[in-house]
C-alpha cells in the first residue's frame, strides 16, 4: 500500500493502492507519447511524411505560394500542418488555426482566425496634446467592416513584416461550397499581390476537385499535397518513438502486429500503441510489451473508438488472423535504449 491519498467525491479521502497508483502513472505516461485523439505538435514525436513536409515548408518559404493538404481521415493531415512550421528556420512564426464546421461562412472562419492575431498600431495617447503611443489590439477589429477575400488581404498586409503568418484552415471539407469558393478567390488574390502570408487548407478528400471545384484558377498558387497511407516503416517509427520515450521494451512480433493492424493510418498506430503500452506498464518496471498487450489494445480500442474506427480495427484484426504461432526460443526485443 502507498501512503498517497486520493479524493473520492462523496466518500471523503481514502488511501490508494500501489496498483491504482501504477495504473494512474501508466495512463499519464503513455498518453504523453501516443495521442490518437489530438494532433502531434512536437517534432520529436513526428514520424515520416518527409516529402509532404517539404511541400508545406516550401509553400511557406516561397512568397505567393499556398498549400492544400488532402487525404483520408486518420492519415495525419492535422499533425503534419501543426508541426510543419517548427521545422522552419524562420522566426517569429505566427501560426493560427481554425477548425471549420458546416455552419461557418467565409467571414465567420476568418473572424475566428483574426481573433487569435494581435497587431500593433499608433493610437492617440490619453490626455492632452498630440502624442501617440503604440498599442496592441486584435486584428479582428480590422476585418469586421469588410468580411470578403479583399478584406482578408488588407488585414494580412497590415501585419508586421517581422512575422511570418501561417494560417491553417482545418476540416476545410466541412465548409459549404460558397465559402470554399471564397477561399479559392483569396488564395489567388494573396498570390497576385504577393502578400507575405501562407494559407494551408486541410481537408478529407480523394482529390483536390472534391475540395475546390475551381482549383484550375489557383493551380499556380497552390501546392497540392496528398497524404497517402503511411508505409510500414513509417508506422514502425511512430511505435518505436513512443516506446523509446517510455523506455519500454517491445517484442518484435508485437510491433509487427501493431504495424499490420494500423493499415498505414497513424491514428490507429497511436490508438493501439496507447492501450498496448498501458497494458505493459501496468505489469511494472522492466516489463516488455508483448503480443498479448496488443490483443488487449484492440479490445480497448474497439471499446473506446467511434464506429468507423471499430469497423477498421475489426477488419484489420480479421486480416491478420490466423497468426503464425510464436516459435520456441529467445524472443527478439526492441528496447528503449536502442
């Protein structure tokens, strides 16, 4: 038993057991390295996608260039757009993001974005006299009177030249057709006027046509970056990055099964890695992640996931069976020290 206390609503304080404390610690630590429900925001945890990453960074570096990231759900589009700016040797980066909904208009999406941007201007100082003072204020106030693509261009043009604005429009596919057309007009306008800002559109689609019907008119200004499913080696890097961070030994057969079940989608690799790591960590210090932990992760993942994820995991589980029996003899391990 530990001497740590845990508050339980309605029951006062009670002593937690060592198993409960271990369970809590495992949950916290594994969730630090495997994040199926949030985008990756740290370079150290990001794996693969070298060509696509270069495509986004090139769009930022080249004035008048913008980007559109597209692919199936769970392919890692949001994570790629989140970490791209951190690989740039430019400062300061001014990165803002909006998650679109089906009720957003072009104007409401940009009102959210400009609410995140602070700018400076000379304003009359309080009191008598003609003195002025530099004051900080939200860029949203500059946009309220003209919520059009040209209004966006004007506001972005007023931002300090010392910053590098990157505007990420996530879940772009959820916008109605009219706002999507307005964004296409904006991209062309920003490119024509060489405004020092980069717009990155991110959406679920099999082709750019599904996101921007008139994309031919902005083709010269828009880098089209498709995110296919990851290779087995890229998925393996996700798993190994997480296990190295946790300093958790990993049986090669267990790793192979996670790679197979993930079907090239990083979301599934993080989901399975999270629950498998927790299962192994609960056995205590020095435990290795085994095939049985992966089997438990599938059950945990199925229990907590949305229906689309359940269907995909079930399909992957069926495709991986029957598995080859584990042969007798020494089991190869990948350790966090490798």
